[in-house]
C-alpha cells in the first residue's frame, strides 16, 4: 500500500460568496428597481405613457435575453440554423 503525500495547502478550499464589486452591483440593481417602480409617479404627465411603454419594452428585451441564455446554457439547446436538417442528410445518404 503506497502512501500519498499531501501538502496542507491542497486540502484547503476558500469559497468567496460575495465581494465588494458584487455588493456594489446589488445596490445598483436595487436602486434601478426602485427608480423603475416609482417611474409612474415622477415621469412627466404628458409623456408618462411613452416612458412606461419604452421601459416595459426594454425590460421585455432583458427578460427574453435572460430566458434565451438559460435555455441555451442550462437546457443544452444547440443552434440549428447553421447545420443541415436531418431530413436532407438522410435523403443524400
């Protein structure tokens, strides 16, 4: 039976759960959410509907982008636009 020599540094794992930049990003995101939630009260009256429509449209783009990243990253979706369809591959064989 052979003995494996391990250095004490190999067993130590440091997990960093938050950093200064992640906390600053969290504060900025919370401030942005508060500003967005109070938008109907401080937006100009004559342009309030256009401000809200633009904000909702941009928010939808962000939601769709996050959804696509989740589907492609965690769901294993592959790009199908740059490969041949299986039907054409079968007929050529």
